[in-house]
């Protein structure tokens, strides 16, 4: 769909070094999204996690999944952060890490809307490297005034 940074930054308030979406591959409003995060060996987290054995931290994978979910939520609601709305990470359930993610890996981030109640959105998410499932989690995001 769009790999333009301006399209991503229109629907996410995050900026470098805390922006973990490089491309929106596919989106079906109200349903699901597929995004990509391309890892580089230059990512700051690889320097300390772990020296000589770099592993992408699980919390960063969860954040990337939450950011993909945030884009899906914002675009579904036809809202942008610039309009005074912010989508905050409200919770995570059933997080499972099945495989390591390293430098130069391409992370495929998938999120599907389960439901929305009182501004709390529930998403089922999965992250893959190639065809290998590396993480799955249920993520809650809240639509709040900035």
C-alpha cells in the first residue's frame, strides 16, 4: 500500500528512534493490517541486547505490533494524531516469543481487530520472519485525547 514515511507518520505520533514501522503492505479498514519493520545491525538495541549475540528485544517486537495496530485503528476511525487524538498501549495478554529476531531480519507485523468497547480496541497480533512465527499477542489500545 504505502512505504512512504509521511503516510506512516500521519497516522502514528511516534518518531525516530521509536518508530518501528517501515512500510504498510496491506490494510483492510475495520479488519486487518500487514506492516513491515526492516531491522538493521545499526539499531541501538542490538548494541546492548546482547553484545556479540544481537537479539531484538521482545518488548520492541510488541511495540512494533502495537504501532501497526495503532495505524489500523487510526485509519479505521479516520482520525490522525494531529487532530488531538492519541492511541496508547493499554495492555497485552497471551504474549509468546517463539523465535529470536536479529539484525537484517525483516519483521512482518500482522494485526486484526477483535472488537472495540468504550474506546478500548482489542487486536490479535502476530509477527513473522519469513514464514516463521516469532511472536503472538493480544494487544489493547485506547483512543484518548492527546
